[in-house]
């Protein structure tokens, strides 16, 4: 089944201990779409400026991503520039130029409105809620967010959570949102706002899936060499939602498998800058790491 | 089979967000011994002062722990006082009074010298090496350490590692020892010093077991309520080594199971101060959480 994603499309300038890229393709919707397209059809809604390289548009089209919802408007594309410290755990933002993304008002094309899976990538929760007002009875709504919105749009985010089936957050965000450092107590609080499940991403420590009567702990695929963690969360979400939409089920075992798929896709993504590693990744590579993780957790 | 443990025995004064204890029984050898004695016979070597409460000695004896190696000397018992912050991840030491422990020179009783399993709890690596000079051909040597020794006795610790089969460290310690933040690269470095395996404890993120051709990822048992993390590492080691000694094998699957046993015993320990929770824990409770973890990781 198809997935609708609404999020950012950016040109990132990134410095990590092992390299640097200037104006590389990035953004939550971009990373998510590419990752999800290993498994399912993706319909992308976002905005770029007239300076957005045509090669990126062609690449997305060639990948089979539906870009009817991609607006190209006069002005400059959203740019983010940042760097990571030695252990790649923390990004330092050097500059954020929202440009055309600053006035982004998602318009869901008529042909997208009945998409069964909706992924609300990290954008202003007011806009995420606006997207939900435009779509018709989605089968499953999955959302992401970031520390900025918890900080300045907490009420709107909590409102959004009423209509989200599965919320994806990282451990720092869930602690910030709930004021709870204990992951179980924090998850319980988020579940009380509405979602049936929450996936807590813990970077190199893996991810947990928590529901009212569900607790699943998944390891991260262990990597000796990471080059750029940008997009790890978005590609995790892409693998997760992409797999769910491909099997058309959302039972407990399927959700657990989806977490593993998400982890594997993210593990490839962080091995190089931008989409460079994912572009070389094949479905068979994903299955290979999936099997390795299976061996890694059995006892 | 029997386990010889050499380590500290302390009276701890601890403040956590949920409570306080003054002069409660603690120390690495104490926590380890109690935890390991769920599974195996333990022979304990340590030192206390003449002020050490007799009730603790009786409790250890009643538990079946061999305390022939427990020296009681004139003076005061080792005292540690500390507190934990809100998320219980970091201990702040308020006071360390080594007292009789400051002059501790482990003397292994003749009847202990051929003990097949040797656990070197966290003490000065010079003393850990001295213990290995006193024992006869142990089947398996497992060791722990702490940031202090990495800081001031690094060379001695690296020397020790030549004769250790399984090293147990936490993620901060292994990064400090190797200068590597990546757990795989850090583990490879430690393995190059001698051990066949390293177990990296990651607190609430679980533990990993790494060998030349082994990578096992174990979750921590999820707890909504923790009261005192003191002794978590020592009780993990106690469950780990205790289980290994009880099954008399050290193949890959056994080692993986041992990590899970260690995690479960540690999960009970942190639910209350000192040994208060472990004293109420039965073997059946351990098996119960073991089964829950099994469910928690399957997909």
C-alpha cells in the first residue's frame, strides 16, 4: 500500500570527523521517502526553491517516488548546516536558513488524500495537524517530531498525539516531552496522550517499541565505521513504515519486524553522507543485516 | 563449581531521589557473592574492620558463602558515601574512607587456591594480579575494574588483561581505556590485550558480549521503579559468573545465557537499597524475568 509523507527537503552542509559535504540532499521527507521506497510506494509532499538541483528531482522520480506533491517555488531551498563531535552522538547546528520552507503550508493533492499510510515527518505540529485535516480516513498515522517543537509548540504536539497511532521519538525527546527520564514511565505518559504505540529510538543503543501490553527491545546493527548520522531517524521511520505498508498488517509481530527493518535501513544510511550509501543498498543487503541481527539477539 | 571472589566489603551511605541509607552493607565482593550464590558456591576474600556488624557476617554464612577468606582486622571498615541524580545514571561520591581496606593485601587461603572460577572484583589491578599469582590454574578468570584504575594504574590494568578470559566493563570505562567511543572498535582493542571476551555493561541500555567472532546484544530488564543502582555492576557479574560456574561450560550459547542471568539479577538488585531486594528474591523470580526477556526480544 502507499504511504503519504509530509516533511522537509533540504540542502545540508555537514562536517563530521571523517568528511564534509556542501549542499548535499537532505531533509526528513527526502530521507524517509528513499528509505520507505525499498518496500512501498511513496507519495511525497514538500517544498523546494527554484535553486533545487534538477538531478535530485530526477533521482526521486527514477526511484519511483511520487513527487506530484513536491512544490517548486520562487526562492531558495531550505538549508541546514551542522557538525558532529567525535562520537557522532550530538549535532551542533551552525546555521538554519528556512528560506521557502519557512512559509510551507502543506497542500495534499486530491490524488493523495486517501493514502492508507500517513507519515508526518518532523515539521511544526500545527502543520502536521493540518495534514490530518486534509486526508481521508488513513489506515495508520505515524509521526515524528523534534526538541524544537516540544519546546515551543508543546500543546499543539500533545493535541496531534490524539490522532497518531504510532509515535516515533528519540530518548531525549520523550524525556523532554514527559519530564520522565525512565523510559517506561515516559512511554506510559505518551501513550496516555493517544497513540497505541511509541517507538523510542536510542541511537547506537537500538530502539524499543512500547504499547499498553507490549515491550519490544531491538538492538542497533553494530557498526565500526559511521560517517554521518544525519537522517538516521528519518530512514529508521522510512524502513519502519515502508515495511508496515508492504505487509498491510499492524499486529504485534509485524510491528516488531518493522522496528528491525527500520534499524537496518538506518544502519546503512549512517555509513555515508546524504543518500550516498542508501543509493548503493539493495533489498538483499537489508535482508542480510536482518538475519545478522536475528543471530545477534538469540540465546 | 566454586567461585573465588576478591573485592571490597563496605558500609555505604547512599542518598537517591527516593530514599537514604546509612552504613548499609555494600562493596563489590559482597554484591557479587550474594548474586553468584543463587547459582554456585562462593568463596570470598576481603577485609573488614572490627566495627563490621556481626549480623552481616552471619547473613553471609547463612547464605552458604564461604567466608574463610574474610579478614577482620583492627580498625574501621571501608566506608563510601554518595548520591545519585534524578535519572540514577550518575553517582556523585561525597566521601571515601578506605580505612582497613587501604592496606588490603589479599591472602588466598590454601583451601581456595584451586578454585576453578576466579572473579577479580573492582580493586587495584596490582592486587588483582597478585591474586592470580596465588591461585592454581583457574578454569576461567573474569575481572571488573573502574575509572580510577584506568586513570592511575592503566599499565598494570593492561598487564592484568593478558591473564583475563572475560573482562567486564561499562561503556564509559571501555571508552576511557581505549580512547574509542565506538563500542566495536573499543572492544577490538580490549580483546587485543588478551581477553577472549568482553562484556560491556550499558546500564538501562543492556549489555553486549563481544568476542573475536561473537556479538551478542542483550536488553536490560525494563524497570519503571529503580531505587538504588549501587551494586548493579557487581550483581550483574555475580549472576553472570554464578551461572557459568553452575553449568560448567563456557561455549557461546552459555555465555549469552549468562549475560541474561546477570542482567536479571542486577534488575532485582536496583529495586531497593543494599541487598534488601535480593534477600527477598528467589530462584523462581529470576527464571520469571528470564522468560519475560525472552519474549521481549523475539521477532
